[in-house]
């Protein structure tokens, strides 16, 4: 897994807003959104204005909810400034639901295969979920899982490990419980990535076992004021603990050591090659010392 993994997150706590230089700042407003940016990013801002309406419609059709708010999208071109705001070098975008705000580190958009469309849809989904579910607390795993599910397989873009961390956790019995992921995700990189992978996996499991309707019913029950445990029982006809048990059983059945080793074959071969190189180097050193000892005795 590469060290630099780009994540998309949302913040419900007070997060510093980006400070754009007034002399360089511009804004484009339409009846559907506002885009705040610095002058060098005018082309990117116009692209957002162009792609936003179909993204909005797609998300509305996916979740069967209407987006009645007008978001503001802020483009930041200074990666260092963005990192100061988030406190994490892994983050590429975040959403502030209470302000209907999406902030994007545009300097990362040149990192393939990143593109604005999936990022905006992902963060817009966070805003929509929190706009609709206000009466009860939306669990973090459900919020993140639905946002990944709804944003065109975004997990494949942001997860360079492509499920390897989840498979490893399954095989070593180190899965994080959903209860642990209710309020917040872990801060260390490996556990954070596992939390993202688990969130998407459990939402995909719900749609596979109970259909898209099961997931949408769960969200609508929460919109009406049901806590997540009650909403799961009503919409899926099983308690939360049983949902977690079935999901984990599903993961264990599909995950094998053979599949895990196959998916990590490149890394394993690289590691073995490194060991062979080190072993060869050690042998050369040993031979050299033997020759030196023989010369000393000659």
C-alpha cells in the first residue's frame, strides 16, 4: 500500500474555513450552487457549474430524496493551507453539513484517477444525508458507507489497497465492530482505511441481501426519527448484531488466504526479491571476510 492515500471525509465539528486572498477571490453563483475559488481556478469552477446539475439528479435518483439546499463548493489550490485546516495529509475533500459547504483540495485533482465528479457527488451525499436525517444521530459507518456506495464506486479510487486491508483484517480476525465506528473513525492510517473499507462493505452487503429498497427504507426510517437500531430492525427485519454477524460471516466465506495472497502477489514478490538481494549481499560480505582471513594467515 502506498503511503500517500487520498481520502474524502466530512466534519461535524467546527473546522477552520479556507481563507482565500480577497484580491484573488472570485465566486460563481447559479440557482443550484455557489463556487468560491481563486482566479487561477476559474476553469475548474466553470467545470463544476457544468457537471453539478447531472450529479445532483443522479444522487437524487439514487437515494430517492430531493436536494432542496444550495451548497457552496470552495476550491483550495494550496495543499499546505488545506492540510492546516484538516490536520491530515491524507484528506482531499471534506463537507460541513451545518453550513452546506464542500471544500476540495484542487491541487490533488491532478493525481490520477481523481476527478471532480465522484468527489463532489460523495461530499454532496454527506450533505444530503445530514440534511434529511436530523432527528437522530447518523452513525459514521452508515454515513460513509452510503456516500461511497452512492458515488460510483469511489472506494476503488481512494483505496490504493483495493480491499487488501479488509481481507487481511478478516483473515486475522481483526475487524472493527460497527459499534466502534458509530461516532468516529480511528486516526491511525491503517485502521482509518479499514474503517472506510468496512463501511462500504457493510452497505454493499445490505443492498445485496436486502435489496436497494432495504437500504433506502433504513434511511427513510431514520429520517422519520427512528434510531439506527430500530431502523435496521424495521427495514431489514433483523437486529443490528445479527446484521453484523451475517456480514462478517459473508466476508469470511468469500475471503481465503489464496485470494489474499493472489491480490498481494506483487508486494509479496517485491518483498521476496528484497530478501534475496539482502541475502546475496550478506553472502558477499561473508566471502570477502573469509578471503581477508585467509590472506592474514598466508
